[in-house]
C-alpha cells in the first residue's frame, strides 16, 4: 500500500533468473498474467518467456554478480524479488523489497542475518575442504510452498 502522498503502483516481480527452476518460472508467468503484474526475469543468458504484455526477460552482460548488481539498482521498496542468493536477498531486504526463495521461504529483516550467517558458515566449511551435500532437488512440496507464499505476498501487496 502506498504511503500518504505516494502514487500507488502495482508490485513489480523481479526474478534472479539464471538459477531459477523452470517450474518456478512457470508459476510466476501464470501469476503475472492472471494478476496483470509486471514480471521481469534478469539473467546473463538469453531467456525465452511466454508472449505477454506483462512478462519480459532482460539479458545483462556476462560477469560475476552483474545480474545481482542490476537487481540491487532497479528494485524499489515494495517490489517482490525471487532469488535463492542469500547475499543478494540481504541487500534487497535492506532496500525494503520483499524476497522469496524458490522453495517458498520469505527473507525478511527478521531472518536474513541468520540466513546469511549460516550461508557464510557453510561456505567456510566447504572452503576448508569439508564435503557437504548441496541442496536437495526441488520437491512437489517446495513448489506448493512457493506458490502459497507467492499468493500470500501478492495478496498483501494489493491491499
């Protein structure tokens, strides 16, 4: 909801798309079209998106964190960003964006520092040679959790 004196604008959905699973993109395409919300996928590679006046893909130059930097620069407070990148999520939460990972976890000011600390710990362990398993593949439950959280966040943005 817009503050007094601010013009209301629909929430813009942004996707850190290089590593976003196709099934999650499909859920986002349907939601953007159904609710007539702008959806922009940002990636280093060329992406195909369904024909829609609401959906676009933006290819940024190759390079370390180029897509992340672009998102940090363009996302506004109140926008919704889909990413599994926790350091990126931390920057976006600090800007006032709402952030959802592809497994349905909402990153917020209340939990992002804990998630960032855990991510840094795991990265440190891997760097020290400790063998850790990666994340499990996206399950049906993960897809359902994502769809539920997406609907909840979008419903809240319309109020």
